[in-house]
């Protein structure tokens, strides 16, 4: 891990979580009065994004820990909810939207876990079926070496019946998941891509084989698993490459234990393009043929997306005819042309995935605490 310095908000300097984390890291520390000092240090660097991946700021989450996924306008959202435990990531994927999303980009870890677990307790009492994940604003497992956060979260989810926790990662940091009383209320999930994309665009991430080996380990510990092909990158020969990945995926884990598989093509805010061009000068990712989507993000032409989606879905269906595939941020036409139905035909994307979580993870509406 490339972390070189830790900044500590003076308000949480003596918090138990802060002391525990610092006992696991031998690095220079600086106590600050607030985020402005950290932001100024990051902004002063020649490459603020790269520098932001080298510092860790320990602070409080001042807002809600559980938030609705921001989604995107005019495309179908899955109703996922975010457990906001930290921000940014020390891995360096060229396409990462977080490079343009946070200003400036800083790796933050929120240590006010008493507030986090109190909020979760209130959520569980509602008894509503919830799909919650920590992998939207950061990678779910990059914190494991220092914090062991999953060893706290997973048993808490395991003691209730209405919500499931998805831990989505590009790492192999699963050791802390072993031996936990998860009761299938935690899903171990991986972002997958072709070896070509991983090598060229996903710097400092685990290799495909290593991710799948980690998934197999989690399955052996009783966890349900999930996979996310996002972003799918279109290039000559990509369909055969994605087919190979799918075959390796099903060779690593059993089909009946896969909760869901999501598909999403590469898309980006226009503000990300100059960042990628500057920071990843060897990348060709942003120089394809893109058109503005209805949400203002640049996307592959829809007919090209549908063609590649069909090929990937076909490869999945050949092995697992009933595979639970869904799309991240696509419209009704893509669903209809690729999967043969529109989400509203089956109650909407949220209901489709809620029902899948009930089936695979034993969720039950109206039954919060076990």
C-alpha cells in the first residue's frame, strides 16, 4: 500500500478506533484542526490525485452513514444503498470516476463507528428489505489490513434478517471474513474484467485469477458471492476475452451460489477525460467513439453496447441458463433487446434484486433482528 502519511482530525485523536488503527500502521502522523489543512496539502502536490492516494485522513462522518445510491438521471437504478465508511482508494484505475468526483480526492476513513452502528440498528428495526454496500465511494476491502472493519460489520448484519451487506472489491483481502457468523447476510463481490483491461487500466489491483481464488475461498466459508462486469470495455476481440473470464468465473465458484451478476459499459463524465489523458498517457480508453447519454455522460453507441451485452449474456446463459443478470445504469430498450424483458414487467429493478436477495440470503421483510 502506498500510504506515506496519516492526518488525524483533532476531534477524533483519542477515539478508540483511531488508536486501534494507528497501532497497526507505523507511519508519520499529523494532527489537523480540520479537512481544509489536508485538502491544501493535497492540492499543492504536482499530481493531487496521486498524492491523495498516498495520505490517509482519519475523521468523522458528519452526515448519514447510509445513503441512497446517487444513480444517474434517465437510466434505471437498482435501488442499492451505500454504507459510507470512507472515500477514495489507493488502487489506481484509469477510468475511476472518483478522480473527478471528489475535490480534492483524499482517502478518508470515518472512525465514529458508534454512530455507524446506531444508524444500522435503526435501519434494521424498520424490517424493510435492504441491499447495502460499502463499495460505491471506495473499495470495500482496502481498509482490512488496518481496521478489520468487516469483522465488526459482518456479524452485525448476521444478527438480523432484513438487510444484506455487499462487500465489493478488486483485492484479495478476505482473510478477515473467515470464521465470521455471517448467516449469508454478507455477499462477497468482485469487480471483474478481462486480463487486458486489468493490465492496462486497473493499476495496483489483484489479477483476475487472484480475485477468483479469493471468491472461491469466501464461498468455501459459506458466503454467497456476486460479480460485476463494470466497466465493460469494447475493443477488437473483447467478446472472446469476456467469454474466457466468464468460463473462469464459473470454474471458480458454483452457479447456485452467485446472487447476481451486473453488467455496465464504460461511461464517463466529460470532466474525467482530461484527467485520464494527463494521468494515464498510455491509455487508449477515452479515445473510442462515444456519444453523450441522456445523463450527460459519454457512452458507447447503444447498438454497440447491446451487441457486446448480448455476447456476454449468451456466454453466461450457456453455462448458467437461469443466471441473475442485471444492468447498471441502462434503459428499458437495453434490457428488452438483451434480456428480453423490461424491469417494470417484473416490478422494477429494485424488486427483482430484492427478491433475489430474499432467495439467496434468507432475507425476510418485517423481520429486522434475528
